[in-house]
C-alpha cells in the first residue's frame, strides 16, 4: 500500500500525449504547483500499453523540466489490453485469510497474458448487504514486464514510483470524490475516448461493475 504523501506527481502516459501534474498539501487543501503536457514519442505507446520506456522516459523528463516540477515521488496509472486486467468477481462470504487464498486461485485462473509472471492485488467492495451469502471483490493484475516498463520510464525521468494505479479504479475514485452526492444510488457509464483506445467503465456507488477497452479512439475519427 502506498504511503500518504504531502506532495506527489501524477503522471498519465497516453498514446498521443503525456500529462503531468504536481500536487502539494498546503493547509487542509491540495494545491496544483506544476502542470504540463507533451506529445508522446511516435510509436512508443499504443493500445496495448507502453513498449518503449527509453523514449517515453526522455519525453517525461522534458515535460517535467518544462513544467518546473521538482517532486520526486510519482503516482502513475497503467492501462492497455496487454498491460492490465481489472475484474469484479462475486465469491462466497469468507474470512480475510480464506479470501486471500481464494483470490490467489481466482487470479491464477484468470491470467489472460502470454507472460505468466504477474503482479496482482484485490480488495473487497463495500457491502450493500453485509448479511448476504456472497461478496464482491475487485481484482487487478498486470504482467511483471508491464510494471517494469513503467518503473523504467520514471527512472529515466529521474523519478520514483510511489504507486502504480489501474485506470478504471482511478476513474472510480475521481467520480466518487467529485460527484459522490449527485451520483449516489445511480449507475454510471463513463466513456473515455483516447487517441487509440476507448475505455468504457460502468460504476454504481463507486463500485466498478464492468470495465472494457476497445482499440478504437479519436485518431480513427
């Protein structure tokens, strides 16, 4: 689990642009202290994810310098069909240790990547009915190589990964933080059209119900 930070860099590496924001705590409120965007090097990122960490790292270092960002700790999101899988599963209600053992089995049987070495995590979702016989659990997994590539991008830019988030869950928290009251009890479909990929995520009360990615984006249009 990532430690609580008083200052952090947020980094979004897209197939068309790399976006960065530096946030610092000042009093009780977060304040944006640097903001920047640069074009992603041609051919370095596609709908499957990042596959040229050197080129992305150089561009990332350039935009951080241009923006005047000085914080060393970064949070970066990971996306792409070959880079991450996020899924919500329903399992019988069980203890924390039983759930840990069961989710390892779920993760092993759901690995969709050619690479068998993966990094994974899971978290039970808040119960609508704590007395029900089943519980919802969200799990995420990524190939070790995809994580290593992301860390290499940051290292090339002189930064360290404080946390690597998965895009659908990051969007869920953004929705909940910004529109918690307005969206309470509603089912929401969030469509994010990128340059090469469109993500379609369905949420209810902050819970991720269904994430999907299609390899069609604004570049086609």
